[in-house]
């Protein structure tokens, strides 16, 4: 088996030439995306139930590894909003250690997908399925941010959406005016700023404005929850607010706290429980990273290697948890910003990780003053962008009813249950509807000998049919069953299959049954116009030409000649006495 090569993106860059202008573009893009990634990484880590530094560690470790080993020149990887609905239940059930162990398993699955060259298969996920579950994820993320956005006090953290929504509604009387004002101010800045000053990242401006607004509100007696009040770290048994201003240590995930605060106990049952969510993480990571690479290629006029990208994503997710990093994949918003800022190589993604490194070492104390409501407002905007509401509305308006059904099913199941079920049901539903559409393209019609010059003057003992379309399990039985509907006096059946591109095993079995019936009735079958692939497939299935039973001819003219030769000569008339 030929293995997908590593460092594909770098090889493409070096082959096309790399000079000083490209380096300047990568530095500018890396700095820009790095500034955007810092608050997003912390906010997304908080959203999945982890401390904010774990989001920064993800960028620090996974992003450069994926950029080095992957297959896209422009992808920027890190924590993404799409994973929130999958990772939060894992953290609640298995703790931080379980989350990191599950991420490592997902990394192994991604590496396996890359080795099996499954990158091209992701393109077969239908658009309504992708749009449905991403819109559903956006709704769930937005709902989860209402707690910090309004400063609500919740007594529990249910896993199901309906219970979460009910709990939020009952907690509305506990809303804090200070948190709500800061959240609304940040939300307004995030909406208005990109339209006024698009070159300066609105995320940074919104957080600075939010922090200043929180200080002003606290000065007049209104409390505002901050990151330093919610999270802390310990050094020599002394607790400090915020995030640690030093690099992460190497640690095996199972030695980190589980749901009860104690280290995990490795067992077959634990791996069995984590396998399904790990597979969901891997599939979502594969879909999102490859879609992101396609978007980047369209913007920059480049090409990526999907299998190498899966391999790089797998390596990043396998190594990052060893240093406290959570699940990473390519982020479309950050990648698009990377391309627009002038990136030309994976160096931009590595520089963006360097910006996060500087932030951890020198700016960590300042992060303690970030209001939780400001981070929630940031994720609300991310959720809105992710939901792609305009595309959903357009699809509902113009798409066929079957695609609308798939979209609404995926969206509803993602919100009410989980994304794994939504994608599974959506793919099955889309596949079923596709099979139905394809089966409608396959039909069998009776040949009119009088209107077809190649079949003229054939007697009534000959019947003719034409099959058009693929013969597969959804259409084969229906199409081939027509071949049994003819006059009992018929002794030869001509079937034109020149417009049949393929036959699957169901079609081959159905054809064998037709031949068996014909053999019992003494009927010969002439197949006309079959291509070389079909004839090879028939031979492999044991359906060989046999004198008096089955014949292959190139066209209908040859079929007519063969039929006339097979018909018995008419009996000579007795002379009149």
C-alpha cells in the first residue's frame, strides 16, 4: 500500500518557489490570525467544559504540527465551534482526562483514514446534511452562551437541549445587569466594527471594550464575572487567578482528572465507551478540515492533498492531548482570514501558533480581566456565522423537497439529540432518496419493430426491449421483471443494453433468474450493445454465452440477423392436387 506522503504542502510551496514577498505575507497573515485565535481558543475551551488555557495549548501544539505535516498550504487549525456539541458531553461524563484520551483516539482514526486514502470520500457527504448539522450546532452553541451572556446562575448542567433550554428559562430571574450590559456592548462592537474598520480584527476590539466596560460598571457597583474569578491555577499549592503564564507539561491523559476529580482507570470498558464519540470527532474533523481546504483552494487558486491533510490532522490530535490540548481541526473563518491577509505557505499557521506562545508567556495575567460575557458574545457571533442562516433559508426556498427533508432532519436531530445521530440518519436518508431518484432514471421499454429500421420484418416469435439507466439494487428487479411479460409464443428475446452503464450483484442475480425462466421455456436471449466492462462482469458472474440460450451482439442489426438465423425455417407448402 502506497502511504500518503508527509509535508505535502511544504513540498508544493518549495517547488513553486518561496521568496521574501511570500515570507512577508506569511508573517502578516500569521500575526493577524494569531490575534484572532487567542480569545477564540479560550472561549471554545470554556464552552467544552475545560479551562481556557487548554484551548491555547491546542493552538500551540496542534496548529504547527498539522501545518508541518498536512496537505493544505492555507489551513489554520485549532479548537473550533463545531466540536462543542460533541466535546461538552464527553467532558461532563469522563472529565478532562477522558476528553484528551478521546481526542487521541480520534487522532488515530484520522491517521487510519489518511492511510486508507479516504480523503476523497468526504466529498460524497451531501450538502443538505452538512448544512443541517452545522446549523444545528450553531443553535446549540448560541443557547449554551446565554448563561454567561446574561450572568445566569444554574444549579445543574443537563445534557439534552430541551432540558438546557428549560433550565435557562427558569434561571432568567437570576440574570445580572452588569454581565448583560457587557455582553450587549461586545455584541454590538462585533457586529458594527467589521463594517467600519474591516482590517482590524473585531474580536480584539470587542474584548478590550468589554474589559473596560466591566471595570467601569464595577466602579458604579455592578458586578461582572471575569475569567480570573471563574478559573485559577496552582503553583506549589498556591492558587492564582486566570491561566498559567508558562508552557504546558507533558502528561498522559489518563493521569489527569476524570469526572470524580481522580485519575482515570484505563480499561477495555473505558475505550469501548469513548470509541463512538472518538469516531464522531474524527468524522467531523475530517469533514470540516477538508471543506476548509476546498474553500481555501478556491480563494487562493491552489490544490490540496486530502489524504495528507487527514494524516496531518490525525498527528496533531494524537500529540496535542499529551500537552493539554483539546480537539483541533481546520477553522474556516481563520483559514479565510489567513488567505485574505496574504498567506502563501503553512508558515503562516506556525507563526499564528507563535503569537499564542507569546500571549501565554507575557499576556496571561491580563486575560484574568476578560469578562465571561464578552467571551460569550464572541461565541454568539461564531455560532451565527456557523449556522449559515441565509443559506439555510435559501435552501428551504429553492431546494427539492427531498433535500429540504434531509436538511430539517439533520438540523432537528442535532439540536434535540446529538450530531452523531443527525449525520448518520441524514446520510441514510440522503442515500435512500438518491437511490430512489436513480431508480427512476432506469426504465425498460418495448421495442417497436415497425419503427426501428434495424429490427424490421421480425416475426411475432421475437420480442424486443431496451433498458436505459444503471441496473443496481434499487432498479434492477423492476427493470428486469418486464422481460417476463410477453406472448407465450415468443421464442427469442432481444434486449438492447447499450445505455446500461453498470450492473451490480442484485442485477446479475435478477438476470440469472430471467435466464433460468427462459431456459425452462426454451427461449433464447440476445443481449445487444453491452460494453466491455459489462461483458467482463457477466463472465465473472458465470453468465457466459451459451448456444441456444444466451448471445452477445454489438448492435441491433446483428441482433436481428442472429434472431432470424435462430428461428426455424417455415414448413414447405404441399402442392395442390
